[in-house]
C-alpha cells in the first residue's frame, strides 16, 4: 500500500521535501507510517512529541488503520504573535 506524507512549515524545511509516498504493509496503522517517516528522516525526530497529524484532512487523536491512497499530513506546532 502507498500512503502520501505531506510536510508543513518547519517540518518541510527539515525534510527537504514537501511530500513523499511511503510503502506500508497491509493492516498498517498511522503509528506504523510515522515510524517509517522518522526512520527515513531522523532529523524530524525532534517533532515526534509536538507535531499534529491529520489523516485525509481529519486530525487524529488516536492510532487508526491506513488504507492505500491515504494522505497523512504532519503539522508542527506554530508560534508567533
């Protein structure tokens, strides 16, 4: 299965790409996808506990299964004034 990952703001800068597609096994969850992202982009590890995730434009509050063609957006915390 392929899942599209979209990076935003400082996570996009750190990853060096706005998006990528990852292959995951059948039955994979959002947690499995995130582990693959952090494996491929260890520089994003610092965002692990603070970024928000949205699956197909719905914010996640728990681990859920992913399907082929899903889009997982990784959104870092924002600040400013």
